[in-house]
C-alpha cells in the first residue's frame, strides 16, 4: 500500500509539470528595439549504456555494459537562462557478471524531477550557443524486476541474492554532468553521464548504477523565437547595434541629400535669371529682355516709366512715412505673407517712391530661433514680398533693392522675447 501511494504521488507530480507543455509561454527581456520572446519548453529522447560500475566503484568482475541498454525521454521547463526543471523517464536492463553467476535488473519504469544548471554558455558571436556544459541533480522513483543466479556471497548486496524476484519499487537520487551542442535555433544534441543512487528493500539493499547516454532535444514553440537556455544576450546586442548603426547611416545620408536639394532649390528660387530685379520665385514672366521695366510679378509694364535723374532730397516728413510703414509691417507667423493691416502704410511708401522718384533698400532680419539657413531664406523672402507689393502699387522695381541678412545683424539681445521681437524686422532705407 505504501509503494502504491508513493508511485501515485510521483505520477501526479510528473503530470502537473507536463500539463503546461503546449501552453502559451514566453519570457521577455528589454532589447534595443522591442521585447525579446523566448521558447522555454523542450522535449527530448536519449539512449545509452547502463552499468553497475560507476565513478565511485563497481561490483562486476566482468561487466557487460555494452549489452546493458537504457533509453528514455524528458520534458523540460527553462526557468532562467542557467536553470531548468526537467522531468526524466528511463527504462532498460542492467546486466553484470560475477564469480560465479550473473545478475540482471530490469527497470520497468523510472521517473525523476531534476534541476539542471548550465555552468557556461559558449556562443562566440552567435546568438545561439554552440556548447552548454551542465550539471544536474534531483529525486525520483523506480520500479524494477531482479533476477540472479549468484551462489556466493560478496561484499556488495547485489551479489548476495539468488533467484528471481517480484517487482521492487523504491526511491533514487539521480546526479550527473553533461553538455549540449546547439545544432540549430531549436535543436540540441545532448550527451551526459548520470549516477543513480537507489534505496531498495532490505532484500536487495542500497546500490548505485550509471547511465552514459546521448540524445537530441527539441524546443517547442515558434521557430522565430530563440531558446532561453541557448540565448546569448551579448551576441544579440551586437547584432542589433549593427542594425541600428546601419539605419542611422542611411538616415544621415538621406538627410544630407535632402539638405543638398533644399540648398539647390533655395538658390534657384532666389536667383534672378533674367536680371529684371524680381527673384525667380516671384517672377511670373521669366525671360524678359534686359532693361525692361517690370512690375512686382516680373512682367513688363504697359507703359514703362521714364527714369529721371534728379537730385534726391529726403525730408523729415518722408522719413516719418517710412518709419510708420516699418512699425505697422506684419507677416504671417514663419511666412513671407504680408498681413492686410500693413497695406495702408505701405501704400503711402509706394506713393512717396513714385512722387519723388526715391530709391529704396529693404533689409530683412530675423532672430536666432531656428537654423541660420532657414532664417536667411525667410529674411530674404520677406524683403522680396515687400518689394513685390510696392511694385504692384506702381513703384519702380529697378529702384528697389531687397536683401536678407537673417540673424546676423541683431539690434537687441536674443536672450529675451522682447529682444527677439525687435530683431524680427524689415528695415526701409530711402535715398
């Protein structure tokens, strides 16, 4: 009754471990780009040689190990990269020869729970390890039949029995060493040497036997996920870092190409291919002949104005008109579009230019917010916008010069909002 209860307890423990075998399970770790998923369940099968001769000694005068074949299987759950819990199953026969007589143990079944500790992970530059040495130990239960024709009494209890015996059951402690060879992302070759310390009924006594074996292990789950026990975080980090560096180089190259295109487009937009005084961006009549009087859109005026060479006298009243236009001049945020509230004072400047035949220099300025290249472009475009508007009101385009200085000529500090506001301006100089 005691053996039956113990056997039932062990079988329930093995069943509890294997019921989760095909459940969705993954362990993740923070990667450079996304969480890493792992396969933590595996199954395997093995076969090898059983022997009463162990590294701690032996009981055979003439061992027949190569006739003593064992085989089994296991189910494993990897808890940590270096630690796994394994359910082992083993069957086989152990034969030995004594003087005189022979002994044979038929292991009908055995089951054990063992902890497997990976002592190293040799992976080199590979994400998947190629060599993993390990040690293991645990506890189990087995059922065996014994037969013997030994007639003399030796020092080992295995040689003190004679005849055939009924099924015997008892606990044992498995301990062993081994190593795994990573064949692929989900397959390992498994080689090991186990010593099993058995506690049997008094008629047989305590003894131990060895099991040298080789087998294969298969990881369960998606083939895209690495095995947790084989995973090399350093090799994976190296691979991801190389991928990130390549992506950054591509992004930098693309940014440089875009900047080159922007510079070329900027030079083209603000150039004056037909030398009519209107930038290409604002010129709606490209290719006008040299010396043609044009309006703010770069198109020839219906009645070209005759330019008279007269002595220019700028009065205080003239400067007040210009100063008022400067104070009222406003643009849309970050653009060169003039707001309508500025039209009235600009119209008075246009009238002044036509009435007294003045020349006008427009100088656009910005604060230091943003890149210098962007500010140079914006200051130039705003000066050109003022010029285009004045010409559209009848001013002579050839007497108006538009220039952009960007942030290079501040009149106040750029450390305060008030100072930056003063630096964002278009200066009018009449002469």
